[in-house]
């Protein structure tokens, strides 16, 4: 089984999974497959994208946001992350 090593590899892997699922959704719609099956596949796309977002956010918190806090820009970093969460809802 493929095991991505670093964060960038893990993120790319998640996006490639989403891309594969999306290609399948498009084919299913073109072939007029059963609606519920299309929805399940679409949900798989969304899950893979959410997981990629989570990896990106985790990396951002560990790197960019942590650096901002160390350099006195903590409030700015918190606002930026909170804006991401507000858009998720």
C-alpha cells in the first residue's frame, strides 16, 4: 500500500484521490447511473477534499501560524484561521 511520507506528499495524495472520485462522478452522470450511487461517489469527492483541507490547515498551524505567533502577529494568525472555520459552516 502507498504511504505518503511528508506533508506535501500527503496533501497531493488526497487531491489525487479526490480527482479520481470526481472523474468517476462525471462518468456516472454521463452514463446516467443511479442517482444514489452518484451521490455516494460525490460524497467521496467531498470527503477527500475535506481531508486535504485538514492536512493543509494542520500544516499551516504548525508552520505559518506558529511563526506568526512567535513574531508577535498572533492576533492576525488567529483571525485568519477563524475565517477559514467560518467558511466551513
